[in-house]
C-alpha cells in the first residue's frame, strides 16, 4: 500500500512542495531583509523564518508534534544542540521551537538565493569550515548576539546522520556554552529522515516529533572537562532517541526484514 501511495504522491511532490519551497524561499528571504531594515532582526527572523518553515511543512505535508516546551525559559539564552538527519530538521526547529535564535550555518549557504541574504540580515552565523582561524573569529563575534533570550543553535554532529543514529559531537557548541556560561538545551528530532532522506529528493508526507529536553548547566565543567560535558549531552540525547516508540517500531521493522531475508 505504501508503494502505491508513494507513486501517487510523485506528481503532487513536483507540482506543489518543491516549487513552493523555491518560490517561498525567495519571497520570505526578501521579507526578512525588509523586516530587518524596517523593524529589527527578531521580527525579521519570525516573518522570514518561522512562517516560511511552517508553510513549507504544511506543503509537504509534515505534521510536527512537540514535547517539553516547559523546559524553556523565554528570558534565558541557550546553546541549543539538535541531532541532524534531514534537511527538514530546519523546518522543524525554525517553525516550531518557538524561541528566538541564531543558526550556525556553513558558508556555502550564503550564496543560495533567498536563504543567503535573508539569513545574513537576521543575524545568522556563517562558518567557513575550511578555515579554522576564520571560524573561531566568526564565533567570537557571534557571542555578542546571544543575549536577552536569544539563543544559538548547533548541529553538533557536524553533518547529517545517514542511518538516524547520533554521530560523535564536535566541540564548537560546548566551548561556546562554557565561554558564555549558558546552559545547553538538547533537542531530539525523529521522523524527518522518513519524510526526506538525506541527499535525496524522495519526499513523502509524514510526522516529525521534536522533544525539548531538560537544560544542562555548564557551571560544573571547564575546558579540562569539556569531553565529559560533550559525552553527557550526547548520552542524554541517545537515551531519549532509544526510548522513542517511533525508533522502537523502526528497529522492530528492520529486524523483521532481516529475519524475513534469513539474516
């Protein structure tokens, strides 16, 4: 049945969500630039980002369920860390996290029409990963923006996971949390990999679940114990992912498929 639904969805995919993404990105990128100039960066981020993300989620369609909003203090800035398995993670975070934040984005996105100029004007942070010194200077300058309830988001794995498992973390997010004495806010996202698998255009409707976990204080950590902080954060996220009914069902289905194949 799913194969039939997948086949029937293909004309809709090419006629609605993909063209809508291209058009909406250019339109909302322009709106973000205008709002940043006429109002402020926070308004630009909402008008050009949150609405853009929610409309693109609706076009797919992707339903988003959020748990754990009670863990967010709206007056507190955080270093938010999220697992990364699909481009649709961006729609989930931008559209449904409901906090003002700055992205840490790879430099290549600056040249994408709509996205590049819009993100630059709302204050998102572009990192040139090929130039370590430049990356450090960029992050140092970015620290001034993370105040008064504005947070910063990292994908600490550094790349998208191909199989949904959380990869080892890189240090950037955790060093910034220590430097700014900000709590780390772990976020897990499930389901986006089934909606849009990594490095494909194999889009299909589905449900994404975002869980906002309890913040982690960094006060008991230092540069010398940075590795322990990274491991603690990763363990918390891995354990939450392993408890997920969606993950359990997928693991059962994969095991069943292996059994059927005689593995």
